[in-house]
């Protein structure tokens, strides 16, 4: 056997062509291949345990964050090797309706399997991260990495969990997989990358010289954070919160970087929630830029079941006012500078709240908004307002132009070329986030010490 550490290894063992010295060697080769993909904002996720050493080298090659994607298959009753679903972190669950029907599994069977596997999933998450929060997948190009794909059941579940957790694009990457594997995974990922797809594939270990089992300790070591970037914003608060708003309690997530000039409060659109992948993506960019964010549910689950509440912008605006007062009390700053970011009907709610809350917001941003629903309150808005509309969202363009003429505040009107109402086209949501980051940073910088808009 000839080879060199960290390089290509070529040998024949019982007729099998072995390509990799070990998982790190495989990861370096796979990372070099993935550099050719020019991926946008990649996040590398290793499948524990054996996929993590490979993923670590890939993340190094792509200069991308590294985390684990912890997935647990939900086994069928009396056939635990047969998956009727899978679970991931953050409460994500995907199910296989056809398999459930075929094996006659009940809802109780599914819930029992999830309860058992959730305990193990949480144990591993705590073991591997030592309490560090998992990296959000929302809006990211997620590169799922394993040391090899044989049956592919875990990788398939991982793709589905990643999609459910908000990944915008999924790349499934592995050093070695059976011939024709991409066809078997059609629809599960957006891109498939394998260095080799040999015939006669029997087991992943065939293609490694050193295929010793990866230990939990090795995974922990590979995931341990490196020295902090002195230019990166540190986080003062990053937690789930319960907001007292009038007679109800609303769920939310508050993130405040150290020395943030203020907090951007999000108002989601109809049929959405604090989990809106688009709002979460924009919020992450704002946090990266040093601004605080609060994502929260405007309605309780029971209230959201009544569609009349979803379009009651006066009620939703009142919720924003109550939430702003709760937020200012929470941080001990009664005049905390805030801005509102509203989507669709949430934009109207934000403009209604901007008239009522004291001190008023530093700014209001509307993404694909319906500011017209704010009615005669538009003329009373004093906070600078940014209206962002998709260039192909023609009906909403007209509604925003008309609302801009009614607003009593300085208005900035921006069209995102090629975007429709939900900004689902490649690059359009990124354009929204970049525009909002720059504009909001300017508004916070211009705000007076009491948190009102400049000149208020």
C-alpha cells in the first residue's frame, strides 16, 4: 500500500478501489470540489458522528460555519429499522404518510417513537454543543455532509429536516455514494456532490484505509468554537420570551447584540408567525449588522384560527404597541429606540402602532406591505418609512405608491427587480435584507437620545 498522509491514496483491497486515507483526507478532497460550486452563504452541517470530521474539513475549505445536524429516525412498531418519520432540533418533525399507512402505525405510535427519540436527540445536542445554541438554517445554503452514503435513510431524513427548519437551498455532499444515488434522492436536495460513485458498493468503509469509529469526544472537539472574531458583534440577549400583551401572552424570540443602538420589532403577515422564514432571514442579517431584533406572534393560536383577527390591523397594531411597552420594560429603558419591520398586513399594523406608541419608533419598514390598510392613520405617521416592493408585484406597487402619497412621514420607495410578492426569486430576499440593514442603521444613527425619529 502506497500513500502519503493527507493526500490521495490509491490501492486495491480485494478488488475495491480505496480512495481516502481517512475522513479528514476525504473532507479535504470534498472541500476542494465544493469550492468549485461558489455557494452563497454556505452553512456546513455534519451528520454525527462519522460525517463531522469530513464536514470540518469542508467548512474549513469553504470558510463557512460548522455545526451538526442531529436527526433521529422514528421507527415503525415492531420494525424499528423502518422509518415512519424523522425528527430534528427545534421541534421539527417530518413523517412518511405512505409508510405509516402501510405498516398501520397509529398517531400514538408516532408520538411514542418521537418521545423516545427526542430524549436521545437532546442528549446528543447537549453533549456535542455544551449548551451553545444551534446555528439557524433559515435562508442559508445548507451543505449536509456525511462520510459516505449507503442506504441513505439518514441523509434523506436530514434533508427533510433541514428544509423544514428553513434552509433555502440544500446541497447533499459526500466523498462516496453508490452509482445512481442522485436519482434516488431526487427532490430531497437541490444539488448532489460525490467524489466517486463506484459500482459494486457494499459499505462505506470499503473506500477508506482508516475507518475507525468517530467518538463523541472527537465530535465535541471538532465543534468547539475557535477564538472569537474581535470584529464580530457579541450577543447580550438571545432567548425565547413570553410577552404580556393586554389580556394574552404571546410567544417571541429576542436577540440583542452588545451595544445595539435599538431593537427592530417584526410584524408578520397574514397566515404567518414568528417562525416566518423570510422575516427570520432578515432578522439574522440585522443582528449581524449589530441591531437587536424581536420576532413574535401577533396572535395566540386560538385567535389565529379566526381569520377576522388576521386582518384586523387595529388589533394587530395594538399588539405591537403592547409589545413595544413590554420590550422597553424588559430591557429597563422606557425610551428604548425601536423600529418596526412589517410584512404584508403586518406593515399596516406597524404603521398603526407608529401613531400610537410613545415615544414613536425610529423608523418603519414595509416589505411587500399593505400600508393602504392603515387607512386615515397614514397621515399621522411621523417615523421615516421605507416601502420595499417586488418589481413584479404590480398590484402591491400601486397600493404602496398611493399610500406613500398619504403618509405624513418622509418616505423612501424601493423596488427589487424581478421579485414577486414573497421575494422567493434567487437573491431578492438578500437584496431586501441588505437594503433594510443599511437604511435602518442610518435611521438609528440619526435618532435623538430619547429614541424618537430625528427631529421629532
